[in-house]
């Protein structure tokens, strides 16, 4: 960035900071503070909503920046945010969105469809920011025809892309047009449209204050939201049990036990994803489908689920389709081809694939040398994932494969998965939605992969297959359910044949509440969001709806 641009930005951000301070001054002593606990450590202040790998601070895309819509992954319900309505053309090549009028950025300037058009074209200008692959989906143009009308044009139909368009955070054109290096821009003084404004951050806590000029009348109901960090799930749980915090997204082993500890302890764990054991398929022996399939057969996923979640969460379907979507999308042919746990068969399959054992029972590579101890990457302090890794390791040891657990803080954990520097790793599907298309598209679309050492947005295994790539495209280009089911059959059968990952357990959301001070939490009776984690767009609805008692 040259000196002229630096001068412009300095002047702009001075004005911006002044505007923020005026609004924040009204809430410096908030009467009500909603407190969130996170079993993680965050890095330096970064509130850039486009930073890959969720390296920005937790409030960025949940409390500060807003999207056009929110798509609930549990029921497909679309909630208007900065967009009020949308419509596809008859040929599904044009999407028209009406944007909300009367909205202001926190520096006082008006939001319009021009800002939205700028945001999407900014992602085109800087492809590294386009982690959802919006501009690789057939999108050819995004234009604002007037202040409240946004038009997306496509070269071919691609209706599933709506979810990614809906979830894109909007940024102000008058500020971001001068940001010439957005990949490294930390945006420490964010100007946005959301219900809260950023106040402060340390390694112990992050605080945002109510946006007193927010476009929703009388909301949010709380004056501040604070995130506090802990080193582990257990430490976070103690804070919830003591009533020090109100909400935590914590993967504990037994939520029913938590609920039994007091009248204010409640939880809501709806299933909307799967926890997988990822293989790094560009690294031997994980590049061998025969090896991967045998390893999958050696893992007792029912035991993994039982020990990780005390029976509260079941083992995942080997099809990689979670329960609420199986009736509609699970191919009949897959039901007879899904692998089942069988340690003896797995042992024999490894030998048949060229991985023999020596006299000491240690598994050998095809070169006759003993296989090394493979690391299983998990998040530091994540007790559920650590337990999963322990069970997986015990299972694999029985077939002569040694493992160790590699606990890493979030930055190293996500970075290791995305850069391809791991052996095996446990994580969720980095894409989900109202059909299995979103899971498979995020996981196996070549557009979301990258060379080892480069950042892969979501294809963590770096596995691709031409049959899957074509089927994903076929699915996206039609709204005909029969045609989509045919494509899904191809995808599922290919994944079962190659096993680029092992579905371990269903992944529920992990929302734990202490209701002693607030009401209005999302629940099965009122699923206004999908129990979204605190750092995702859906969590905004919780921050808007919780009320002090």
C-alpha cells in the first residue's frame, strides 16, 4: 500500500473511531452483559470478516458484520437480514435480491445494494477471500440496479450457491475500496451494520457493546456480549455450572449430566453435521484407498460415540449423510455397501493390500519398513475429540498401526488441516446445509483444495475424484429432485469405495445454557437458529433474542 493510500485510510479510520466512540460511550457501563465461554485461545485482534480459516475474533461474523440472509441448516428456513426477499428467474440463471432500506453503517453512512455489489465483486478481485468459491460457481456478474436491488447473473444454473451468497458478510464500500491488501488487513476498527460494535480484546476476554443505532427496533435486548477463554472444555463447563457465564459451545461427553446439576442448566444439541477422521490423502499410506478402507473397518465407531458423548450422540452413518437427511438422500444401493466394524477383517485387508506385519505384530509399509507412529490431530483441550482419538488409536493398535494424539491450539489445528501438514485429524464437515450436497461439495470439490502448504478452504483431505466432481456439478445445475438423487448416488457410492475419511459420530451443535440470568435461548421448541456456534452468522439471532430476566 503506498503512502497516499495510507494517508486516506488513516483519515478514514480516525473518523470511524470517533463515530464508534460516540456510540460506545452510551454503553460503557452496560446494565446487562451476556457472557460466552470458549474453550480456545484466540490470537491477535483481527476483525477482518474475510480472513480464511476463521482466524478473526469470535464476534466478527456473529455480532458485528451481517449477511443478506440466514439459512437454518436444520429446516432450511431463510431469515431475512440485510436482504428482505429474493427470487430466481425461471431459468435459474438470475437471482434478484431486495436489500433493506434504512440501515446505517456504524460510522453513520447508509447501507445500500451498492455496498452488497461491491462486497461480492471485491471477492472476485481478491480470489483468496472467496473461501466459499462463489465466483467459481458460474457467477458472472453482481450489480446493483438501484439502491435496494441486487442482481446476480450466472452462466448456468447453480441454485445451491444461494446458501453461500446468503452467508457472505457485507462490508462498506466507502472504506474497503481503499484496502489494497485484504488478506493481511486486520481491521481492528470495524465498521459494520450488526447489533454490536467492537470495544476491546485481550487474551482473556473480548467485549462488544450494543449498537445503539441498530436497524432493528428495540433489539438487541442486552447491552454487551463478552467472550471469555478457557484452556479446556472442562474449565468452560465449570464456569457454566458456577453461573459465571450464560452460554458455552462446549463438546462435553454427557450433556444430560450437565442438565442434572441444577435447574438453570439446559442444553440443545440438534444434529446438523458429522465428526470425521480425515486422512491426508496426498501422503502415503493415506493415498492408498485400500489402506484407508481397511483402517475404516478397524474403527469401532459405536464405541467412539459412546465414550466421547456417553450415548448422547450416536455413531455416524458410513454414508456421510446425517440422520435428518437420510430418508430423502441415502441411496438404497448404499445400504448394502456400507462397511461395518470388523477388526479381524480389517487386519486381513491390510495384509492383502500389501501392508504385512512383522514378527512383533507391527504393520509394515509396502517397502517392508515398519510404519511410523501416525499423529491424530485434535484441538487442544477438546475432550470429545481427544476421547475419539484415544478410541481410534486403541482400535488401530490392534491391527498393528501405532498412533499418538497431537493436540494443537485453534490456529495450529485449523492451519494444519488446511495446509495438509497432518497425518490424520478429527474435525467436522467444513460445509453443511439443507442437503448432503453441501457436505460433499465442501469436502471434495477440487475448487476447495490446494497444493500442500497452501490453504485449502474446506477440502481438508485433498481428495478429489472426477466422478464426484461431475456429480456435484450435475446436482447443482438442476432443481429436479430425481436428477439430484441420481447425482447423490454417484457421490455416496464413490466415497464409500475410496473412503477419504471415516465418519465417526453425528455432530450435534454443542450449546449449553445457564438460564439463571437470561431467557430467549434457541431450543427444539423455538429453533430460530440451528444452535449455531457463537462465532457464526446464526449466533447473531441468539444475541438478538436473549433477554435479561
